[in-house]
């Protein structure tokens, strides 16, 4: 987690958390484990503080700002722990051709694999065509039900499914 003085609605910054980590670590471990074992992401971690951040151009023009939401640092710790557990449990089950949202893999790996495959096919005398698209915000559009059903198929347990549903659920839904 990057060190920052910014804080969400709970007024806890990542800098403060890092400064007191040795003191609060036992309590933090209990919090993270309870969230994962009970399959619950607390509503207080879903709250955020919206901050306008200037883009290029005049600061007098409201259209030259974008919104960012600063959420709870403790919530991010729980989220990171859940992500780590999911990664360990599912990464070996994912296809080797999937590069997005995986540690140590990125766009350059996907391009190298694509170029190697094209070279192999061309050397074999095959005709090669490619179709590409920009999926940079694809995860934002992913249906939550699809994610949980795929995790069930991959063998995820009921607690992590319940945790994810709790994580996805907005405050107005609860």
C-alpha cells in the first residue's frame, strides 16, 4: 500500500497505519480473519470521501476536474487480504492466455505471446489475422453475478462467495 497522508471517512491514513502497525497488527489480523471467515465486508469500509482533482486546463472550469473517492484504509487492507487469498486459490486454474489482473503478467506479456503465436503460424504456412479491442475498463463493466458464478465453478467456498457478495453490495442495497 502506498504511503499517503490522505484519509477516507474514518480519518485513518495509510501513513498512520504504517506508523502504528506493530501496535495494531494483532487486532488487524483478527479483523481481516473475521471478515474472511464470516464472509462479510463491513458497510463502514464502503463509505468514501469524494475529492475533486484538477486535470489540465483552467481550475476555474468545473469540467477540468475529475472525481476520486478516498475509502477506508482498513477496508483496503481487508480487500488486499481477500484478493491475495483468491489469487492463491484460483491462479493455477486460469488459462495461460489470460494476462489481465494477474501478478507478474501484463500487456507486454500478452503482446509477446501474440507475436510468438503469429510467427509460429506464419512459419507453418497458416494465414494469420488478428482482431484487437481496448478492454482497459472491462472489469468495471463485469457483472458481479458472473464473477461469483465463475468462482463457484472454480471451487471457491461459500464464505468467500458470501464475502464477495457483501463486498459488491452497495450501502443502499443493505
